[in-house]
C-alpha cells in the first residue's frame, strides 16, 4: 500500500500511522465528504474467507456504537481480499503519552472511558484490551476508547502463559483471565481500573517487567500499593478487585469516577433522543440519570415482584409508534377536579399532546410526549415503582413540575410537564401527579391506545426526518457522523452529532401557531417561508431555523390556523458564535426544505 492509493473507491491513503503483524493503520481522506480525515485499519485476513467475514461482522456491530468517548466506526470496505475498517480520525495523543496526572484528572478521564465502555457493553461488545496506549485524547481533553482489535480477535497471536493463551496486555489484563477464566465485562472493568492506576502512578498495578513476570504477579494478585492516588485509592481497590463478582460495575464506576473528577460522563444512553416540550419553551439541559438508580431497581425490584412476575408483556405496550396516540393518556375526568379541561392535538411534535386546565384566575398547561432510548431516563429525580412502571419525580418549582413514566421494557418513556400562567399560585405538582397516575392506569389496561383519526396525506406526519438530508447536505456539518443519526420516536425527529466537536444538529417536525413578523429573520428556502429564530429555543448557544411547510384550519374547528413546520435546531458550545451556528442551521435547512414533497 502507498500514499495516494484509493481504497474502496472512496478513501485516499494519506499517511501511514502504524503497522504490524495484525495490519496497517492509515490516515486517509474521505473523497465523498469534502476530504474529511478518517483512520483506516487494514485487517489482514491471509485469504481466510471466514476470518474476513468475522472482521466485517464485528465492524458492523461496532458501527452501532455511538458515544462521544468511543472512536466511531463508519464503514468497512473490501480491497484486494482484505477488509479495511473506516474509523473516526482522532487528532491527539494516547494516554500512554500523557505521563502521570493528578488524581482528579485521572478520574475525569476514567469517567469518560467508563461511559464509553458502558455503551460498548450495552451492545454486547467486549473491548478485551483496554490500556493507556489504546485510549486517544483529543486536544479538547476528551478520552476515546480506541483499537477494539477487530483483526486481533480474528488472528492475533495470544500472550502465552503456563496455563494457556491469554487475550490482553500483561499488567492490564484481569487476574481471572490470566488464570484461564472466561473474559467478561468485569474483565474490561479491571483493565479500565488498571489504566486509571497507570495515569496516577505511572505504571501498571503490577509494576513493570517482562510479560511472563507481569502475568505471574497478576495471577498471584501481587498488586503494588498506590502512592499518588489520594481520594481515588478506595475506588481503585474496587475497580481492581481480584474477584470479578465483587468488582464494581461499569455504570457505578462511571458515576463514582465522575464525582471525584468533577465531571458527569455520558453512560450507555449515548447522545440524547428527545423532543422539546413545545415550541418556544426553553430547551432542557441534557441530563443523564445514574444507571444504578433505574437499572438497579429493574434488576432487583421488590420481593413481591420477584415472586410474582408481571403479567404484562413489556414488548406489546408501545406497538407501532406512528399509530400510538399520546392524547389517549390524558384522563380528563381525573384532571377535571382542577378545572375545565381542553385537549389541544394541534400543538407540538406528533409524539406529544397538550392539555389546558382553566381555573378562576388563569390556567395550567400540561404536555406529554413519548421518547425512546436504550439508556436512562432524561429527567433527574427519585425513581419509584407504580405497579410495573417506573416513575421519576422531582420537587418541582412554583412555575413548573415534571414527571417521567418508564415502561417495563426500560426503553420507552413518557415525560409529563405542567406549567402555570404567570401570576398564578396553584400547587401544580399534585396536578401532574394525578395525570401521571391516571396515565399509568390507562397503560395497565393494555397497549397504548391507537390514534382515532387519520392524518392528512399531505402532512409531515408521514415523513422520516432522518431521510431529508443526503450526504451532500450533511457536508455543511463538519465531522458529522453521517451514517449514524439518532432517530426519534416515530421517525419525526433526527439527531446528527459531530465526531470532531460537541456540536449537535436536530431535524424535527412539529405543529404550532403560524409565525409572526417578530419571530425572527424572514427567509425563503426552496420556495417556502422560513424564519431564523436564533436562540429562541434555548438559553445555551444554539440556533433555530423554522421552515413553514403548510398551513391549514385547526382540527379543533375553533376558527384558528395551524402551521406545520420543519425545524433545524443547532446546539453548540461556548466556543461557538451565534453567527456560526445560525449559518450552519440555514445551510442545512435549505436542502432539507428542498427534499420535502410539495405541500
């Protein structure tokens, strides 16, 4: 192979980064996405068709992992009988090159890696060789798990001991693996702990030496005492416990390391999948709830739950997301004790429903919406069980109060939100509690009720938000993980993330009142009226562009007009300027609007 050669008719090799018996790693340019830099790993299969097929399958599994602390796998292409794995190119250094760092810094890196490892394990993948040399650190200080050894799992030479073959690196591999035991997620946790140990002590937990002496000390549990770990020392003992059954779990390790390092790391949930409460509402901060809270309750439960398994089939409660009716979860009879109620099905995303309660002095607006994630609930708060459902509660404030229902499958959620008119003095948390308990009662009767009316064939309801932007349109978003968007409930929203920054782009459909002149800068995109609304949806650095797809009389037959919108919402960081974010939002809104069918 040589610089300038094109692999898979797409990737031009630029610079060889390393090579060995397992293959070669190159920096390459992606010719289809503005020559974005990527890393290519050539997995030598030696002409073995079965080995090559395994490389391809493992690449496909790794490509499903989308986490900021895991090097992203984009593609796998075949060239001259060998498979090339196309990955995110990280312009940084390895932790092996970082030297020793303070305990707090080591804990921060450890929390990030634990979050990435949690996401990897959630996909059924074992890393099997976590060590400082296999962790990349960006210039912004983000640690990323790298080198999952796709080729190594196929044909690498194992490290030999007196008892047989060992997968892993001496000094960092778990004792049970050295003794001939099975490699499990707990073994990855040990290697994570050994990596954090190295960061503060400058050596592996078993010191330095040749492979055989390190493996012998590992098998004997002859671990050296840390000298610089400080507050990390008790946690290192739990990470490096010789008994894998007593070793700390990865989710708990993420939380504890984050507490010491002062950083809340993202867990298995990866990036958010959620819908905003209603147009104009402040966008909520992205919150990750400790995995141990909800998952722990699901795993253990009450004694009664263990003795009497729930009769509900958790896989049948949601059914077809597109036909599930969010408005059916409002119990107007139960909520009527607080005042006259009115359901508004013409406001917000298609996966949501609003309800208004009027009283003598004003009123309370309630909203609920569905979302799906394989991680934790997005709301932070106390989790309790109501029958087969989890319920997340918080104290609330004078103006607003929130509850989240967790379905028995642990992947579907209903967030319920109450907000009262300015100047009102109603205690709104009891209202949302009534609504939540009534919704659970509906769900306990069986699957989610279906929508009673059919949406207009011309509606955005029938489109998939992730299909609007093609590769050419996504080129406007630097570093975009173009092939791995996060699809929202019903396909009505879509998140795109960057592999080179913390910027995120969300595409979504919703309904709202028609725009007014002061809603933002008036634009015209693909012949449709649009508005650059700036940071209208969030106090954070963000920009919202709204494209008005069509307008029609409200289904409520109240004489009002409803607008159906395509929204492009860009969320950046303090390092981004408002102008840059809005330029990106407008640049992506144009081709998205062009991809819409004629209204």
